[in-house]
């Protein structure tokens, strides 16, 4: 099973939207396993991604940012 990670930050409406859309693409079991990481809680992530959130990673590899790339998610699944 793919490990999905969403790099997010507090009060980010785009982050919430990406999480909602990702849950629609994944099975309930997969959606329950999505990890959400606050970029502001990790200085290295904050430097790397800055305001470029949300960012979706699959097994640690970049998938998309800002908006969910549904086609890419389907290819990875």
C-alpha cells in the first residue's frame, strides 16, 4: 500500500480541500492512513516548501502541490 503524506499548515483552506479530494480518490482504508505533516513544525520542511503547500507525497516522492492531481494519484494507486 502506498504511504500518502500531505504537507500542510494550520488554517490552510487549500490543504483541507486537497485532503477532502484525496479521500475521495482513495479507499476508506487508504484515506485513514494519510499522514498530515505541519511544515511549520519542521524548520527543514518550512525552508524547502515555504508557502508551497499543500504538497502531496507518495512514499516520500513528490506527486503534486496546491491542487490535487487526480490522474497522477490514480496512476500511483
